[in-house]
């Protein structure tokens, strides 16, 4: 019925000064929208060195789903 997960994909253990998140959404598996690409996130936040990457997913009854990518890093 409802699933929410967070997956740590990459981490260096170094402290970071900036954090940014972007999501891609899907409705009924027919319509999707959003931009969660790595390059989009880096350009949006001016992060040059990525220290951590996480994925978060949310699914509600198979009707709505999203994937959010969060990166942390420094200029």
C-alpha cells in the first residue's frame, strides 16, 4: 500500500557545506516528470566536490511514485 525508503549510495565521510535534492514523479506509470540528474543537481547548487549521495523513494498504491536524489558536497 505504501512504501518509503532511503538508500545511501555514496559517502566519503567528509563534512559538506551544501545539500540539494531534486525528484522525479510518476503517476500510474504512464506520466512522469521532473529532473533528478546528477549534473542538474550539481549545477543548481554549485557543488563541485560531491561527498554524499542518497536516494529516497516513495510509492503509494502503485498510483503515485517518486525517486528523489540528494547530494551533499562543497564548492
